[in-house]
C-alpha cells in the first residue's frame, strides 16, 4: 500500500515539476484573485492574464518548441 502511494506521489511530483513555474504562479494568482468576482469580471481578468502569460519567456520557448516539431 505504501509503495503504491509513494509511486503515485512521485508521478504527480514529476509531472508538476515539468510545468512552467511562471504559468503555475500566474494561474494561482488568478484563481485567488477571481474568487469573489462575477463571471464577467473573472473572464476579463483571465483574458488579461492570458495576454501577460503569452509574453513570458516560458511561453515563447514552448511555442517555439511546438513549431519546430512539424
């Protein structure tokens, strides 16, 4: 039982470690920020944050890697 739990936790941690720190940080900030917002205000905040995220180095690298896969 412990081995199964340990293996599951390791899979989760490995997957999480591979994510962009910038994207995770921006996502967390958005989730906390929009908690008490209306749907429309939350959508506007998400749209603005998406524009910011697309300008990050992490995003630019990811897009570049994607385009090179052709």
